[in-house]
C-alpha cells in the first residue's frame, strides 16, 4: 500500500480525475478547495458525518480525532453547510501533531491561520467563524458518507491538491494509478513535441490527447 500511496501522491489530481473518467468512475468532489495551493494530502479516508442537533440541543464536534490513525485523510460530511464550522484550531494542532495526512470538509472550517502556520492540509467549501457546538452533532464515524453525490467509503483513497479533491475507490486504486501515469507520460510527450518544432494541434493529434479521458470500452 505504501508504494501505491507514493504513486498517487506523485500524480496531480487533474490526471487522476481524467483517469477516473476513462475508467467510468465518479470521484471528483465539486466545490471543495484547499486553503493553500501548496497543500497536498493523500491517504485512506477516515469518514465522519454530522447532523443538526436534536431536541437536547447538545452534541460533540471533535472527539473522534483520538481514533484517527496517522496517515489517514479525515473526510468530514457536514451536509455542505456553510453557516457553522466543524473544524478549528485545536483540531488542526492535534491532527498535525498526530501525523494525520489532512482533512476534507463538506462544509467550512475556521482558525485558518493555524492550518497555514502548521502547514496542515485543509480542504473545504470555505471558511466561517461560527462554531458548530450546540448546532450540530456527530452521528457516524467510519461509515460511508456522500459528498457531491460521490459515496466515500472508509479506506477509499483520498487525493487532494491545488486543483481540489478526488476519491479513488480502494478496489480500483491500482488501475487508476496506472491510467493516470500513462496520461501524465502522454501529456509530457505532447509538451516535448511542441517545444521541438511540432504545432500543438499536430502533437495533440499524434498522441491522442483529445481522447485521453474518454471512457475506455475495454
């Protein structure tokens, strides 16, 4: 697994997205972006789901962090809410100390300066300061969640970078990595050809650029 994670880490999310398209797999999480273009996170998903508070009006928002293994990418599903946060500075400090690879939030975060200071990779729908305490409650840990219409299962591989976040099903990870690596090689060949006298049109046609992401029927 470590070799596969290293291969995925070396690939841009754009190439992985094209590879997912070619393999007929939906995996791009629309609308989720990094706090910094320098952030990169690759690892197995540790899934969390929140819901609005019930009649008691109370709920926990971060105690699950004790159970997250180093190297995992936390995926927090807060239903896409942007009016309350489910991640803040204390969680960033602890997650960075524990060697967690990063956090992807279907919602918003706060204490952004802590994430930037720690170089802890955070990906979210935005930032907002209002706490989720007494507004949301933790309802599931380690169960499938759905973000941007994509089902994310525990241990699916989350790959996040400057262009956003893709999720690679664990059972398809080897195939996706191989396909993305091939796409990267072909795109490098196109650039090399264009730099040595070919027109871009000719280079793209020669290497089949326009069908790199087209779903394979084989």
